[in-house]
C-alpha cells in the first residue's frame, strides 16, 4: 500500500494523455454517430427502393388490368351498341393513364427504361385503336369497326403488352427480392455493429470506471499516507527540543515549532510573518536575505553559526547555536533554521574556566616556590652537595618546570577554545628557533640515550610568536624522543621550500 501510494504521489499526470482522451473520445463518438447515420440513410434508401420496385410492379399490374377493363367495355359496346357497356371504359382509361404517368415518372427517376417506354407506347397505341373503334361505332359504322377489330392489331398490341409486362414483373420481382434481401442483410449488419459498438462502449465505460476507482483508491491511500506522514512530522517537530523556524527567501518567518515559540517567548500569531533579524543577528549587511545568508548557485556556503545571541520578545538574550538548511520548493528556496539553546553549556564552560583558572593559579604558585627553593639550594649548597643529591634536585626542578609547562598548555587550550589566545608576532629566524628547541630538548634526549642533531642550512626569516613556536617544537621533539629507540638520532631543521618557511623534525621511531 505504501509503495503504490508513493508512486501515486510521485507520478505526475501527463497532459498528453488527457489531451488524447479529450480529443479521441469525442472524435470516436462523432465517427460512430456519422457511421450510424450513414448506415441509417443506406437502410432508408434500400427500403425506398424496395417500396419503389413494389409500386412499379403494382403499376404494371394495374395498367394491364385497366387496359383489360377498357378493352372489355369497348368490345361490349361494339357488339351491342349500348352505352351501358361503354360506361366502365372511361374510368379504366383514366386509371390506366395515371398508371402510365406513374411509370413515366419512375422511368425518369431511374433513367431511360426501354421496356417501360415501349410499354407506355403500346398502351397509348392500344387506347388509340380502342378510341377509333368506339368512334366508328358511335358514327354507325359498325362494319368498319368490326373490320378494325378483325385486323387483329389490337390483339397483337395487347399480347405484346402482356409479354413486356411479364418481363417487367419478373425483373421487378427479382429486383424487389434483391432489395429486400439487401435491406435485411444491411439491417442485420447494422444491428450487429450497433451491438458491437454498444459492447465496446460498455466495456470502455467499465474499464474507465475501474481505472477511476483504482485512481481514487490510490489517491485516498496516498492522501492517508501523506496525512499520516504529516501527523508524524508534526509530532516530531512539536516534540523537538530545539527551536525550528521555516523562513522564506526574504527572511520572514513562515512557521515555528513550540520549542522556538517557547525560546523566543512569543505566540505563533506574534511570531509568524516577522523578520528573523528581529530576533537573531544572523545575516548582517545590505542586500537580500538570500545573499546575506550565503546562498550561492542554489547551495549555502555556510550552515553553522555558533555562539549567537537570540533576543526574546521581553528583550532578554539567550545564547544559541544556529544551523541553517535549504529547502527547495516550487515557490522558491526556503530556509530551515534550528536554534539550539546553549545556556547550560555556557554555564558549564564558565564553571570549567573558573575551575581551570583556580587550579592553574593554585598549582603554579607552589610550583614556582618549589623551583625557587631548589634554585636557592643549588646556589648555596651546590658545590658541597653530593652528586646524588644534586641530581635529585635537578630532577625535581625539571619536573616542576614541566608541570608549569603542562599548566600553561591547559590554559592555552582553554584560550584557544574561547578565542582569547593572543599571539605576539615579531621578526625571527626560524633556524635559530629550531636550534634553541633542540638545546631545550637535550636534557630529555640525554635521559633517553637519544641524540638531537640540528641541521643548519642558513637563515630562515619569519614573523611569528617565538614562544608558541618553541612550545610546538618542544612538544614535537618530546614525542619524537619518546618513540625513538636508544642510540638513535632525532633531527631538527629549518628551511625554505616553495616560498614557505618549514621546520622539520625527523625521528627513527616506528
């Protein structure tokens, strides 16, 4: 769960994916809509053609029927001369002409149809023949009317009409069957494609809902993990004994933990949006806070500021060590400042300094008296003392002086830590200082059966604190003599190497 939440938080959504979905889904829906519209229009076209073919077939059948009715009425009138027989003729002629007009219109819509045109021509010729017979009969010229009928022209025309009509009916029947079959096949295909499209859409919707559900679950888990991490971080910050401040790029306090508020004796409302320099003089000078704090090329040149004073709201000062860290966020660099209260450490340091000062003073006074007393004994009784006693006096005086040097070293270390060590710089010859250090160490060397050899290569002018140089050289020589086997040599020299003055001490120890 944590791994998936971490991926959800770290992974940034790609705008290209959303753009592709935003464009692709409507485009797919539009293509599906246009395809369905095309298939629907095609289906309607097939249905219209089927209906037209059926209508043409009915018109052909109707035309033949009306011609037959008209011919029957004409024959009855011809035989009887009674108008009652002729009465059905005119409605049949009118209906036949409407059928002919409909066929003519269909012929124009579908292009020139030779059989259709021939059918209309024959139908017109048949009516002309019947009109002629009826006219002769009405004029009382029955014999001529009979002669026209006996010629068989009307029968041949009618037979021709029936053959053409039969062919047209067969053709239209085939066309009708083909259109009907195509219509049913197209409707079946359309139904199948619609079902397929709906299935794809339903599947896509299911997949989309599944992905949305997983995304929501991942987001919930990531948010829960982030909230848990925030709670843990908040608990850690609240329980931290050091004061923590979040500063923006201008040095304004954005937030503070309870330890910082307690240290500066301010509430959260009074502390936030205040300049850090109001409480801590950490970045003096002019310019932006980022420049003054030492932010260069996205990194801090200095992160630790020891022994600073933090000023509380009441005007009191608290000694603190300050550590500054950089926090990069999209809005710009922010700074994390930790304030560590060193009041107790300062108190302990003062106690230590007082103890060292007291002990050093109390030790140096009797040691100085001891050295003075030993010197007086040597001065007054030196020649009368046995060799053994003189040697004991020398050892006691040497050890006393060594104790004084140790006390001075302790005081020097304390001065170095407090930053109060003063150096007396003056011109000197480093070669002479090396020789003097060798002479001072001769007593220790003799006791260890080690010889000290001074290697002279000419003057080495320097500016230094001669006392401190002799002190360091004496310590190094003492260490070298202690680790050098008896009968060996410790060398000390001074020279100029690459423009720098160098004092070198060599021993033959391990």
